C-alpha cells in the first residue's frame, strides 16, 4: 500500500470552531487537500477554542502562548491591527513566536510531514525557517506580511525567509510585483485563495433588494469603510431610501460608530457584527451593490486580494471596489467598477450611477461570476495547490 503524503500547515489565522466568523480561507484550502494528503494544522489557541480537534478531516493543533483570556493577539482584527490599537499586545509577541516554534518542532517530530505549507511570510516564515529541517516548505504571502511591514529590516527578514523556502506563492499580481521589486531573484508563483462557487456562493437574482448596499470585512483602516460612510450622504441625496448593511468586526468599530452619528446616518446604516461564512451568501444575494472601499492604511498596509469581493461576484452581486493594485486581479471594466475612494464625490457618483442602471448591474453581476468560476473556484485553486505540494513532497517522481 502506497503511503499517503503528510502535509503540515502552519498559520496564525484559523477558525476557532465550526462557524467561526474569523477568516476561514486557510481551513477551506486545508480541508480540500484532505483528498490527497493527511493534513495537520498548527495554529494559535484562542479563548473558547479546543486545543486539539478534527475539523472536516483536518487534524487541528492549537498551541498556547498566554493565559487563555490574554490569547487575543491575532483574532478580531488581525495581528497588525491589534498591536496598533493595543500596544501592550507587543508583549505577547515573544511568547507567541516561541509557542509557535515549539508546536512546530513537536509536530515535525510526531507528524513527520513530507511537505509543509506556511501561511504568511512574517512571522510564520521566520518560525518555519528556524524550525523546519526535514521537509520542503511552501510559503504563501497574503498581504499584510508584505504591504504592512515596510523598511529594510523587514525586507531583510523576508529575504532570509524566501531563500530557505522551497517555493513562494503570492495571492495577487500586485503582491508579486511588490516582492519582485524587493527580491528580483525570487521565483514568485501567483496562487490566490479560492471561493466555493458550487454550493455556498451561488446566485439568486430573485432575492435582490432595491437600494441595499453591503460591506463585508474586518473593521480595519485598509478596508476603507470610513470612506464609504463619508460618501453616503451624497448617495442619500439622490437615493434617500438606501440602506447600508455592514458585516464585520474589528478595532475601527468605535471610530465608525462616531462617524455614523456625526453624519446623521443612524437610520440608514446597520452594523450586523461578525457572521459565519454560512450566513454571508444571503446578504450577497440581497444587495443591490457590494461596496469594498479598499484603501492604503497609514502604515502602508493594503489588500493582498480581497476574497469578499470574489464571494460577492460569485453570487452575481455587482461590485464597487477601491482602486488598490490587488483589486485589478478581480475587477475590470467587464466584471465590476474600480474607484478612488479618497474622492468621496466620485465614490458617491459611481454608486448612484449603478443604482440608476439595473441592466448594468445585471451585466456586471453575470460577468463577475463567470470570472470567479473560471479563475478562483476552489476546484481550480485547490488542485493547483495540491499539485504543487505533491511535487514538493515527491521531488523527481513522475
């Protein structure tokens, strides 16, 4: 009997339990790799999570790095946003890295993987470079670890990591260009995460509600929700019946609440909080427009891809997206609308134009779904990752 290859996944973001509203793309990929691998995931523990469990056939091991009530470094906004909002959380970083290192070493010894998949160049890539000795490893860079950590010191760390990995994947063309400008010698593969276009994110045009806008995402600066709220009064001047539903959580919530009050938008804006993935399709199918006002944060961080945009497009919801470089992989004149969100008048004008043109919204929705089906479905994305990881695990074999 041929031995099944063993894949170890190292990550800092992973669902804490089934139905967790935290970003779940690492798990969505891992569970699709179970067909061809035995998969073990090593990630951080969080309050309310089990330290060891099986999720969809994936062996999940969560390492401890502080007393449970303090294990808050990565959830509810992401590591960079959390330390920016609460500088005391920098004190958690050493124990986070040390806990991850020892959990990785233990998994390498007990699970004995044939190949390792590391998500995020920093900090997981550093830990893998120090702790993986007996297997090749692939690193996937998602955005904040490249855009949000600038300067020569971080560039040197990334260079040290990439030289020790077997392959480097980036989730968008924009990220590839950024890394190649820093490290021209890197063989950068463009390999985005995927969307379930078969069962979960599917269209239902009959469910559309007129004049309903939707935002989904973490409430952090680079998502640009403050720009959408600032543009909303001009939208309401032309479409007074418009409602904006906001799905998400994060450190910007208090600032955004204050902006809603300042602009007297209380009767037009609803904060729905964090919702599990299973609840999102209903909102994508209802909305007249999905608005993702991506922008560059003060620290330089920006979107690496924007999977919520792909999810909305898969549901045939027309999209208006902030014109950051990574958005061009998803959105063109055929599949959506890009706009400079710093110009609130232009953002409002774009939204008003599309609200006035249902035929254009239908055209964009259908073209957007075709684009996602052809390029970002998990069937395609999962196979690409599976094939690459198998090649790394079995070098030289046909």
